[in-house]
């Protein structure tokens, strides 16, 4: 249903996430699809956060050239992969799983409901998380505007400290399985 084209370009590791391992998750509030504010730095235990550029809406075309932007395509398959591996991620030690993008909570809620995601999606629409943590970004023409979007990555943190960063993530539908494998091989 959410198969990715074979011709997608693979993103390069540009080094823009090298500083994340060993740093703290940002101490700030993000709105979530559950209708509450979440502060990732205050969460106890193992937190998995995956970032993605944007989810599409059924019946609405993706931005022009979206498939040609390395790492852009695959947000829905990435989210569905975390959904489908949720029980295994929990068994392997993940206490919390979150997705995050620069889309508004209202926009994200549609995707979270439609995809039956068993975890919250966090909104960084004002880029406070991106700026605080210097998360990798890309600019893309979305509709009539140019938007700053997060590049795809996944973080594993323990008590607020980032222990592992997956970047770049490709293919996106394998990201949850890669996170799961790392959790199984590394005790936190």
C-alpha cells in the first residue's frame, strides 16, 4: 500500500547529525497529536524519536520534484514501520516512541488517525527543537510556500542523553527495524 519507488535517490551523510550522540534532548515543550505538551528531556527511560520531513495527504499530490530530493520520500512508510514494530520496540527496551516533523499538530493528527499510530507525533512547526538541537534540515516548496523541513533521522536516548543517532535514514521503511536491532544489541 505504501511501497516506495525503486528509483529513489539515497541521501548522503553530510555530517549534520554528528554532534547529536552524547548531547541532551532539548528541554522544551512540543505539542502532540494526543492534545498535550511533551518535553522529551524530562522523560525517564529509553526514548526513541524519529524525525521526518512531512506526511502527504491522500488525494493531494506531493510537491513537485519530491521523489528527486534525496531522503524526502517515505514518511508514511517510516511511520507505519514504527507502528508495526511497536510491540517489539517496547520488548527491546523502548519506554517511549515519538515521531516529529515541522508540520502543525492539526496536520499531523490527520495522519496519526488515518495510520492508526499507537504513539504521539510531535510538532516542531516553529523550529524550536530544530534550532535547539541543530537538527539537519532541508528546504522544499510545499504548495505556494518554501518550508523548512527536518531531514529524516532517528534518535535513541536514555534519561535525556542521546545514545544513538541513525542518519541518514534510507530506506525509510527499514528505520524501525534498524532501531529495533540496535536496541536488542545494546543494553541501556
